[in-house]
């Protein structure tokens, strides 16, 4: 007898298994251990994209050389390309997700710069400061302050961890 094959329900598939030989999985493990409580993860879910936008907005606010203007790029575009390349070296999908997210942040910044009431750098600094404070509150919820080396790794990995969660929610995996 030949068993009839039934179509599998793609919505129930789990993301790919973690490969501990990949550096990105090791970095995510370290990051996840420091962000274990639900409340801290919720704070990070809100604070990380806001701080990324604020950082990009501050870069958009910087003056650019004439050559950049003729090419239609600014410091935010260059930094986003560099960041996407670095993340793509860890995980191609996370790198591509960062490129898309950075493009959205840049578009929002350009639109605000054209139509906003205040200079772009002012709300960017305010949002960055508030999101940084929220992140520090989240760290205190975890029960201990961070060392400088941990803060550096967390600053690097926070956007990647955020994008990993978005990709997993979309069932794309990283």
C-alpha cells in the first residue's frame, strides 16, 4: 500500500534549529541570557527600534560633503550599508532585514526633515535618550548592572536580536 501524502501545514512549521557552530547563534544566546524576563524583553522590543531610528536620524542630521549630495547619499546611508554588511556576515537574512529596516528609518528621517517643525536632531536626541533610559530600566529589572563589555555587545546585538524576532514572527527564520 502506498501511503497518501497529506500537504503539510506551513503555518505550524518551527523556525530552523539553532546551530551552535554559528557565531550569530552564540551571540544571540549571550544576548538572550541577559534579557530573560518578559518585562525586559517588552521594553527592548519598544526601545531598540526607537534607538535605531534615533541614531539614523542623528546621522541624517549631520552635514554631508558636496560629493555625497550629488550622489544623493548621507552618513546614515553609509552607516546603514556598513551595518547591513556586518550583520549579513553573521546572517544573510538579518543583514537584509537590517537593510530594509534602515531604509524605512532613513525615509522617515528624510520626511521629518522636510516637513517637521523642529530640526531632526532634536527629537532624535530626545527619543534616543528616552529609549536608552528604558533599556537601562530593563537591565535593572534583570537584577544587575551591566559591565562595559556587556553593554558594547548588547548595543551591537540588540538590533539583530530584534530583527531575528521579527523574522521568526514572519516565519522566515534567520
